[in-house]
């Protein structure tokens, strides 16, 4: 009887020692590598950078490799928003073909269409207007693509948006209409100052 108890106690002691040893080694072990998460983050950064510069081939390759088409930077810019803002038509087309959401805005609610209208890229606006988004979709300040186009005198874009049904009666959160935005334009300064009139020329003119 005593021998059985002794053997049982020894067995229990060995089991406890094994558990404690395993726990100790697990605490000292290196943490599991986060390579996959890091690679995904890096791939998203590459995708955003490629969209910004219009590298359609790299954008397509990253998307085929599984990089999320709706990757975002700290300001909420997506690859589509960046490509549209910088006027890269082919890149915009590739992103849309991969399922990019043309109606999604950044952290302030600005969409790809607003960015293209702001910069006056008529071809990009034409492509984005084919997407199922409200042409009068507004950002967090109530501003629409038509307001941005009107502010900077992008007449081609204004005409496209009006044909699509954009309302000139829409008002932003401050109460300004599209016409109000258009009236805030200032006459652009000539890139080169006119040459001064020579004294002899002015005398002859008299």
C-alpha cells in the first residue's frame, strides 16, 4: 500500500514538473512572427503609392496578388480616390474593374468623382459618372462635385455633371449654392507680365 502511494506521488510530481517546464519554455519562446500582417500592410502601401503615380501595371499585379482594393491611408484616401485626383484614367479603370467602390469617400466624405471634378479631369469624370453613385453625393460639409467644378471654372466637367443631373440648387452646410461657389472665382494672373511700352512707341501712338 505504501509503495503504491509512493509511486503515485512520484508520478504526480513528474507531471507537475513537466507542466512547469513547458510553461517556462513557452514564456521564453519568441513571439509568433507577424510577417503576414506586415506584408499585407506593406502591399497596401505599395498599392496606394502606385495608384497615386498611375502605375497601372503595378496596381493590377498587387490586386491579383490579393491586396485589398479598398486599402486606405491615414486620411481615408483609397487607391481609387488617389488615382482619380491625379487624373490617371487607366488606373481608375483598372481599380473599378477590380471592384473599387466609386461611391466611398475619404474621412471627410470626398469621393473619387469630387477629386476628379476638383482637378478638372473630364475623361475621369466621364468614367466615374458611369458608376451607380448619386451625382449630387455630398461630403461632410455638404459640398458636391458640381460645386468643386464650378469653383475652379472646370466648364467641361460642369457640363458633364449637369447632363448627368447634378443640381445647381444644391447648397452646402454653410448655405452656399453652386452659383455662389462659381462667383468666388478670381481672375487668374497672367503667367508672364506684358512687355512695357517703349517711350518712342507711346509718343508715336499720340
